[in-house]
């Protein structure tokens, strides 16, 4: 599950967003990739349109890994921290480390 597809925080612009490259790379390697972004309800990636999913505890419980790419203000990071088994934090959202967070 990718969190944040926009180019930068709290906007909807996806032009030149590295999140699209990450999405395509993971999908190309066979991963089932979904995303959540409150500013980007749908997104054209290659020849398909992908929709943002609803961020819920059930979704997090059934997700192998959450990757935080864009750290929007309107995201419930505490729910992510509690519900995800593995989090890759590329934006230093989690200032203090927990056992399920990998910081990049």
C-alpha cells in the first residue's frame, strides 16, 4: 500500500511524482499495489486508471507493507502505525522508531 501519490505534501499534482515510478516498479515485479491519497482520488498509470482505496484498519491488517511516499497532513498516521505490520517511512513521519517502522 503506497501512501501519497502526489509530488509533494498537501497538493494533488502528480507530475514527476516518484510514487508513480514506485507503483509501476512494484506492479511490474508482480506485487499487488494499491494506494491511498486524499488529494488524488484516481490516477492514470500507463494504460489503466487506478483509484485511491479507503484507508481502514481492515485494509492495513490485510496489507503486507505500507510505504509512505508523500506525507499529507490529512492522513491518520497513528492508525497506520497501529495497524500495519511493516511500514517503510521515506518522509520521517514517525519521529520515534517502533519495531514495525523502517526509516529511509
